[in-house]
């Protein structure tokens, strides 16, 4: 994901697109996962995503007319979801949990790429993204999904 020269509103909208995909993925995968414990952990990611989205929507309100109608969805995370989506009806529970775990790692990497650009964004946005990626990474530390 290229972040150089992107405005705070563009970054905010692109992260919202990532999170919207994460929510959809969590909901769809959790419905297909047979293991109760695994499905519950994935559903928790969906709830966490709701809080992240709400925070970013509040941030987005600060940008007023600068908000764009379309958002770039050409990045590794979105591509990983598209590949997972192809398998969602045929993969077994374990494979879907592994794919979702891979998506979570890719999501954290995408967040880090955004943050590493060291762009001049509002402090509120930077702090929010740092906190969100730390939560995502902490969830990736669990031995099983």
C-alpha cells in the first residue's frame, strides 16, 4: 500500500476500507468455522472492528467535504481476502481459521506500512492507528485462533 503523499482523509478512508473488509471476513469465516472456540475468537475480531470503525468515522467527520466517494482497495490485505473468498465454501474449518490468521498478519503489516510512512497527519489519527495496530498484533500473538 503506497501512502506517500496521501492526505489524512485518504488514509482514514483506506483504513476504513480495510476494516470493513476485516468485518466481512470475520463474519463470513466465523459462520463457516465448526470449532466453537475458533468461531468465537473470530467473532470477537468483528466486534473489535466495529469499535475501530466508529473511531475512524469520528475522525472522518473532521474532514468535511474532503471525503471521497471511492477508496483504493488494491493492497495485499484486500487481495488476501479475495483469495480467501474463493475458498470460503470449499475449505474446511481449520484451513479457514488459518487463512483468517494470515489475513490478520497481513492487516497488521498494512497498518505498519501506513505508519512507517511518517506522513504529517493529525496526532489523533496517528495515535489511533498505533493503538489499533497494537490491538491487532496482540490478537495475533495467541497460539490458536
